[in-house]
C-alpha cells in the first residue's frame, strides 16, 4: 500500500499543484504568442 503519512500526502499534493502550474503556464505562453502574432498581422494590414 502507499504511504499515507501527512508528509507524504503534502508532498504529493504539492507535486500535483506544481505540474498543474507548469501546464497552465505553457497554455498562457501559447495564447500570448498567438495574440502577438495576430497583433503583428493587424498592424501590417493597416500600413
């Protein structure tokens, strides 16, 4: 069976949170780069 000590549970929770944060940061970076690309395209159309 798995270790259910409070320290182990806390460690697993923090690892899960860390992984979630990394995923959300990658998604945010992708969105930001897409927005920047769209802004550049719109700016070049205005010229």
